[in-house]
C-alpha cells in the first residue's frame, strides 16, 4: 500500500461519549480519534461492506461457490501449526506474539499495535503501539473483552510511523481497512484473530461468576475444540466446564449486542489469521489470505511445526438441535452435560468441520438476534456469505 491522502480532521469524541452505532457499538476505538469523521463509512455496524473491502485488500471478493471460501473467506493457504517452543503465558502457543516480534526485530515494521492489560485489572485492555519485543510480549494472551484498538490511530499519524503491524479482531479490522489510506502509512500489515462472543468488562464478570469456580483468580480461559471451556487460575490449577453445561439462561444477555450481530468470525479482512477453531485439539489454525500474509508467516517458519488441516464428522444435526436449545435457554444437568461432551468429543466434528459447527451455531444465533432486534438492518447488515450459511437451517418463525 502506498498512499497518504491527507484526511480531514474532526474533533475526537471523548471516550464513552456518543457512538453512532449506539447499542451495537463494539468500542473498536475509531470514535475516540479524529477519524470519527469517517465513521458512517467505516463502522462495521453502520456499513457492511465485505465485498468492497475484500476486493480492496485481497484483490477479489470471496468465491461463494467454494465451500471453504464461503466459510473461511478469501485465502491462498491454510494449515495447522504450533510453536516448537511455546511462549509461556500466551493464549495458545504464542504464534501471534512471535510473528509480531520477528516483524519488528527484522525491520519489516517500526511499530506493532497490540493490547496490554491495565495494571489494575488483567482483563481491562490497554491498546499500545509496541516498539520493543518486551512490549509485544507483555501484550500476549487474550483480554476477552471489547478493546478500543483503533484509539491509537491519531498517535500513529503523529508519530510519523510509515510501516506498521496491527493485531486485531474483525470489527476493529473492518474499520481500519476503511480508513487505511488516510493514515499516512507506506505499508500496513494486518494480523488478525478470529473472534466471537465478546463481552464488556461487566459482562465478563458475570460470565466468570456464573461459570468459574474462582472468578477472582482466573488468568485465562478459552472455549476449546473438545467442547469444554478451559480455565487457568493464578495457582496454576485448571478447570474444565462442558459447553453443554453452561447456564444459558443467565448467559444469554452477557454477550455484547455488537457480538450478537457480528458475522466476521474469521476476520475476513486480515492478511493473515491465527486462531484455533479449524485446528485439532492442541493446534492453532492459520489462514493465509494474501501475499502480505504469506510474508508475515515466512518470518516464523523456523519457530513452528505445521501439518495440513483435516475435516471429519457432520455438524448439521448438532447445529439444528442447538438452535432450539439455545432459543429455549435450556441448561442441562452437569452430569448429562459432561456425558454429552465426552460423546461429542469422540464422534463429533473435528478440524474444519468443528469450525463450520461453530460458525453455523453463531451465525444462526446472530441472524435471529438481528432479525428480532434490528429488523430494518437485517438485509443490509447480514453479508451474502452469512445468509447462505444460515439458509441451510430451519429457524424459528419469530
Ligand atoms: P498470543 O501470542 O498470546 O497473542 C495474543 C494477541 O491478541 C496479542 O498480541 C494481543 O494484542 C491480542 N489481543 C488480546 N486481546 C485482544 C482483544 N480483546 N482485541 C484484539 N486483540 C487482542 N480463535 C478462534 O479460533 N475462535 C474463537 O472463537 C476466538 N475468539 C477470540 C476472541 C477474542 C476476544 C480474542 C482476542 C481472540 C479470539 N480467538 C479465537 C483467537 C485465539 O484465542 C488466540 O488469540 C489466537 O489463536 C492467538 O493465540 P497466540 O497464542 O498465538 O496469541
Ligand atoms: Fe465508532 Fe467503532 Fe463504535 Fe462503530 S464500533 S460506533 S466505529 S467506536
Ligand atoms: Fe468485534 Fe465481532 Fe469480536 Fe464482537 S465478536 S469483538 S463485534 S469481532
């Protein structure tokens, strides 16, 4: 990307003041900057524009006739991977942090946008522009809450950075892509993670209190491919809570409205995506969307082992059953939930089929959420790929 069209300045709004997307705002940070001027075009919740932005970033929009692209977006390669020497304290094995460190230390970029924690609360995100490997390492592990990553945009421009790596989730990257030619960069690299079911800090507290045995000492959690939520605690102990045992009635209101209306689970506009949902248990999942993404992945080839993706099982019956169970807010007794988890782990979807299971379950739920709460937005807001995915299932009429 060579660019630099000067952008019209507007007065930034103060954090927490009015957001044009109102209840649907995911607090991506754009509105805390002078780039708020572009919000109507850039905000993922005011202007759904996957086709245009995919073409801008990847040179083409996704091929809806290809099952893989329908689900996972434009890509040229996909694999499972893990670090041969995992980074202690990273969310998975630390591939994201390692790519960022290599990009910085080998001079590809001058700064990395990533998210550290507030000194007072490990789950309150603090976006920064990291300029040392130590600062990148200090940002490892998920802050599983809405994070205003784009609030550093003015700082990027002021500091005169020309080559930048941004790490972020889908809604942040959608807004970033819409303004990327206004920031004055010579080269932008975007390293994305998948993202779903995010929460406000208050929502996270409710989730932890409803689900974990020791909410105050949780240092990490993840919804994993073995159909359990894995918690890690300060004392080094772990706890597994089966998905099917979650208190759906209590948790239905926990997720942020933005995330209940989000269809960018796999971060369609990143150059490279690093998650876990398409990998087998213990492995991360990498999607290379374009040559810039390949350039980033090449930086860590000596640090990772890889193997091809697999796809096993059939998700469809489980997704269909889950739609009404979620709608009726059913919570199973814990022993039934554990038993179901064990059986499904043995015979259920694996690899890419697990990723499709998760996408189908979230897209059907989110489609119903938008239809019921924002019916006028439904047609424009839901992208064509999501409409096709949702159309495979029978949904409740109202
Ligand atoms: P690390 O090396 O530990 O680095 C983590 C990076 O995440 C850091 O650079 C940090 O800057 C960034 N980060 C932390 N919190 C946030 C935040 N709130 N917003 C933006 N960036 C942040 N993967 C899936 O496959 N399926 C999912 O459903 C899924 N949900 C996710 C939800 C959230 C909120 C986040 C942040 C990530 C999610 N991921 C999901 C990605 C996955 O959990 C791992 O982050 C990813 O596999 C990278 O692991 P790692 O060990 O390489 O990362
Ligand atoms: Fe502004 Fe981002 Fe909220 Fe949209 S999601 S209203 S761009 S802060
Ligand atoms: Fe943003 Fe979607 Fe993640 Fe919510 S689920 S934080 S809207 S990418």
